[in-house]
């Protein structure tokens, strides 16, 4: 089927329960979106057609830059300054939104169309409390106006979004929340007015799998009970098939395949869709799990699937490289030793809060240890203390045998050239006023490495390594997709060829194809340079592929620690079993 033929099928099949004269809630006809650049107009969305009926759910899947988020932003006219709709129609309940006035769009946003954006930090104002921002959204949407009613509704929507201690959290600020908690706040705000259509742009990319299940169960109940139509944007194919009735695959601004989710996942027709399905970490993880060995998992793919999806082989090869590195590292002294590490925060008005409670673990040189747990379990706080971005309350951290408590000044500066971070939030960690070339080259400049020409060449080399075109050198973070920004953050961290890399949800914002490439890149660099990784993630499928050892954290404590194989094959704690059971799409039979 050609791309044009495929696009014509979008939304044309009406379920048997619907009458022919039923009007769709959302109908997108031949939508085209372009962005003005110095060299002219660049087309980002090229002739997309979608039809959504009331109560239906549809997921748009594709790699970063495929046009998924641009399509979503076009619906509510929230395109970046240089973006504009250049053709087509967007009909919401019969009203053409491309012709709506500014005032009309303001009344539609929030009330008729809710929106959950991808990036939790840049969409929350850092100088306002969480409670103020949620209450402001409630007032703006006309849900309540009386002060007590507004506060009560704010607490209610945050609890619905999975924030159980919402009443205590209202006075806190965004920087005091973990990435997953900030995302939950945005989800609560998007659902506050019970909109007819909810556009969720990667709404759970920052969430651990258990909270992800709570959030998505809530979205499903809205769809079922209130007739809410859900437009879901994700790079997680398992999640898309599990949660949406219909699936649309986008590639380079066009729809290349569409239809019922399970049908596409089990029998993908387009080569690009086949690559997406085969490159999913959950699939590689399950192959390893089912066959009991990495070699058998690779063989089980068959020649046809392997030729269609080199990324899947990359993932399995990554696991193989990991196993070899673990054997070599057995005789090495530990690169990182954490002993009885504790961090207590003093919160005004509520007393002390223990974020990390007597945590101990070791990471052998050249190996990868994953910290896994729910949002707010203390994973990122451990990383910040390791990087000396936070001081510990008690306990100690040894890096290469040196106690970080005694490291100061020039010695700390030198240590940071050997130990680099990749943070969870790809936009917040990039300077919006510096172009991509300067951003990646910043560590080289700071540590006075090489000449100007050699630094520029190193920047180009890093862009190649993270699969980005060299033409991005002169562009700025706001001109890139979320996945592209995360690749820039990874490239910057690798610039100095550090000995230790702390990766805080480093691949959570990436589509599966690039995710597979980055994981393979990290494994290659580890084997070549003897790198040591602390890998913080909520994606257990990725853990199965990349990590040697796993520490499971719950409420600031490590509740289970073992090798990756032991944790997956024989989890001891019920909490660990719940995390494994909540992996999206784990029980969906796949045809590839």
C-alpha cells in the first residue's frame, strides 16, 4: 500500500455501532503545517488526515521529528512562533479551527479540548507554587470561582492524576517535585474541565510504569464514562496498542500506516512500522526472557525480521556486550561506592522529609547499575548527591576511592570532567540562548580541551554518534523536538569522554529507533572506553537490555538489589513484581 493510499483509509471505517450520519468530533483534512526558516518554508506536516468519533481513542506513533506533536499543537493553534498552518482543515464538532478567532480559541482550549504537554518543567512556572498554577487553570476554565471550591477541585484533580498527598503538596514549587510528579500536575490540569477531547502528548514519558498505569486507567475511565475522545501521542508502541483502539504511524510528516492497534502491532505492513515494532525494548527484552539466552533471542527473529529492523539486533547485541563486560569487570575495584547515604529536606510548615534513607550499593568499573522505582522514590536525589549537586545529610560516596565529602575546588572541577550527567529534562538542561554547536562544545571550552578547529570537529563527531544531522549546529533548543533535545544532552555529556556517566531517564524522551541506537552507542562506548554508568529509569524493558545490576527503590530505600537476570527471572519483593507486571504491552502477542 502506498503512502497516499494509506492516508485515504484514515478514519474512513466507521464502527458498526455508529450510524453513517454521525458527525465525528474531530476531523483533520489534508493538514499541512510549515515552519519559516532563513532558507524558506520547511514542511513539517504534509497532508495528514484523521477522523475521531466521540469516545474513541487514537494513538499517533513515530520517531522524533515525524510531525506527531506538530499535528497536536496545530489542533489548538499553539504552534511555535515560526510555525503556521499552510493548508487543510481541522474540524472540531463541525467548527473549522483553522478559521477560529483568537478569542474563540481561548474559549475552546481547556473547556472543549484539554492538552497535556510533553515537557513538564518548561510548562510549569518555576516562581509560582503548584497549587496556584492548578487553581489558576481551574478559574480560567470556569470550573469554579469561589476560593474554597477552587482549592477543593485542585486537590481532587491532582489526586485523580495519581498525586495522593495533593493537599500537602499544593504549597510546593515545581523544582521540589520529581519529573514524574510534575507530569502528574500537568495531567491534572489537562483533565480539570472534563474536556470533550483530550490531547495527550507523551503524557507518561516521565512516569514510572506503576503510576503510568494509574494515569492511563484514569484516562480510559474518562473515555468510557464521559465519552471523552482521546488523541494520544507516544513513541511507546506497546503503550499505544494497549491503550488506544486505533493507531496511526507517522514518518517525515506523513501518515504511512493506520488501522486497529493490535492489527498493526501484530502484522505491520509498512517497512518503517516493521522497524518500530522490532526496535521496541520490550520486544527485545521479552525475546531474551522467553528464550533464556541472548543468542537464541537473536536467532528467534528470523532473517526477514532482522533485515527489516537492525535496531532490534542492536538491542540484543547490547545485552550481549553487557554480559561480556560484566565478566571482565569482576576483578576490577569498584568505581563507585555508596554507603548509608541519607538525604533529609526541611520543608517549611510540614517538617522534615527524608528523600533518601540509608542507601548503599557499589558499581564495578566498566559496568552499569540501574536505579529503578516510582517517581519520588529518591532515584534522582541519589544521582544529584553523586554529582555533588546536592550535599548528603549523612553517609558517604566514594568515587575511584576518593570520598566526595573531602573534594573541593580544583579537585572537584577535575572530577567533573571524569563524571558527566545526562538529566531527565532535555529542555531545562539546555541553554535556550546557545546554539547546538556551542551547547555540545561547552564542556570542551570549560575544560580547555583542544583547539577551536578540533573542538568543532569533535562536535560534528558527537552529532554523528547520536544520529543527528550536522546541519543542526546553528539551530537552537526551541527549534528541536523533545527527542532531538535529549540526544543533544547525551552528546554534550559524552564530549569529554568521561569515566562515569550518570543517566537520569536519558532515553525516556526518545522514539524506539533512536532509543535502540543510543543504548547500543552507550554499550559500545562502555566497551571501548571502560565507562561506568549509573542508569536511572522507570522503563524496566530498557533495564533488561542495558543494565548489569538493578537496585529497586521505594520511598527512599533500596528494597531489592541483584543482577538484572535475577530480578527479572525471580523477583523477591511484591513491589518489584508489580513493576514488572506494569510494563506496557507486556502481554500483547506480537507478530514480528
